[in-house]
C-alpha cells in the first residue's frame, strides 16, 4: 500500500503542525498516532501554554518565534474562535539572574514591545504577586496564552480539511530506507511505503525509529500543578509568567480554564525532573514532597494564589544536552525528518517547526535558518538510522 507523499508519525503538537503544513502545500499526507486524539502520555496535552517573544533563551529563536506567531494567529482566524488568550506576560528575576536582562536584549533585538519594572511596580500592576524588593520584571504586553488542546486539534482539523488522512491507535514499529522511498511497518502487521517521513514522537523519539537523534534525548517525567487564586482577585487579568529565584530555580505559570474551573497552572522548569519511560503507562501520583516544595515556591512568589494545589499530574520534558531543539533530516536518509521534543519550551514554536519539517520532507528550503537546531551539533553521529 502506498500512502502518498509523506507519513507523519506522532500527532502531538509538532506532528499536527507538520500534517497541517504538508496538507497546505498540497502533499498527500497520512498522519498516525499510537494513542487517541487527547491522550495524556506525552508532552502536548493540557489546556494552556505560554507564547512569548522576549525570549531570554537567546536571539537564535527569534525567526522561529516570529513565524510561529504569524501561524498561530492565522490558525485562530481559520478556526473562527478563540485559541489565543491575550494575557500578556511577565518574566521575573533577581537582580543577579539573567531572565530580565536577557529577555530585554532579545526584545530590543527583535523590536518587541516591553517594559522593565521593579518589584513594587510588578506587585501593584498584578496584585497576585508579592515578590521581594530584590526582584525585577520584564513585561511583554504582546505575550499570550495558547489554548493548547484546542489549538492542536484545530491543526488536525485544518489538515483534514485540506485532504490529510488521520489514523489514531496506529503504531509504527520500524522504518526502512529503500530505493523507492521509505518502508514503514505497523504493529498491526501492515506495511506502508511513502516518499518521506516526519518523525514527531516526542519522548518516544528515544525509541528505535530515530537512533541518531535518540542518543541525544533524555525523557524526564515532570509534575504540573493547579492552584486557586484568592477569591477576592479571581484570575481575570492574570498574566503568563516566568520566575527565576536568586538560587536559579525557574518556575512558569499561566491562567487556565480547565477541568478545575478558573485556576493557575504552575510548574518548575528546571527541578523535579526524574527519568521516565513513555512506554510505561502506569498512573503515578505526584509525591507529597514534590507538592510541598512547589507550595513553598508559590508562597514565595505570590500573596494572591493559594499555595496548596488541588490537582497535580505528570507531563514529559524530553531534554537535549543544550536544552534546545533538533529539527533536521536524518543523517542516514534525508527523506526522514526528525522534530524532537524540545526540552520543555517547544510548544509555542510548533506552527513554525511543523512548517519547517514539511519543507524538509518535501525537499524544499526551510522558511527560517535551522542551523542552530541541526542534529549534528552534539558531535559525530552514531551509525545513523536504517
């Protein structure tokens, strides 16, 4: 059976974005996922994610961010309903931390509107916060909160509308290069042949489908928590935020309208990470010790958020050695494209990453420079993919 031009493996946000971008280009697309459309075993589930462009991680990300912003707004227009909540964003750090200064450098380089505040200004503008006088903040009014589940499903809808075929519950167990294309074997016993493949399997990239990339990846299980705001304040107007303490602990958060009602989702970005195997689907409860550590941090940052979390569950970060992305063709076969999970800060980039993956799969130049995200930056590859 021939699937057509491109097979996309994985329908997390990167795979969904790649399927959409391929279908927009007129490619024949089959996209498959081993699970259902809204499973919680990977990195793309959940109600909300932050989008920001004053990126303290560096200016290399600016081209991808600008393109992602364009495509997020285009997707929202095509969807015809809200996908992006214009919450603004504040990025808070001690005088000694780099969060504010590096965010400001990126904002100045990219011409991104921003303001720098002291602690009194932050606590006054957003009364949930109660940070100490040693803290400062960068405010980015153009930052927003992406309605994550809704946006990812909108990508899939758009791909289908443009002719893509989607199959859930279909697992790929092997890829083989052949003169005529790429041969794909399914767990169900079927075999497909296609011209190109996009592998977008998040933490499952650690598995056998992309060995040259897998050796650079570390899937980590990370808890996420939901908190209630002070009833007198509610959550209307609560901003997306990042906070770095003087000792380097980074916390993120966004307002959320989910299963618990109006809450604030908060998590550590660089703590509470334990190695995880995504093939292990056993349900695990977030430990009392982890909850207590998070509660102490929330009490440290906020006066208007209650520090006991009614809910918590695990998600996955899939880390690379430098905390950045891999968006590249396989070193063994350029018809196989890898889009790695992105060290916990990739969701916002998904529309642009999907577009880049689509271009690579079709043999076209990527719309932005992907040199910073090349797979060979970690050194000479292993034997490569098959």
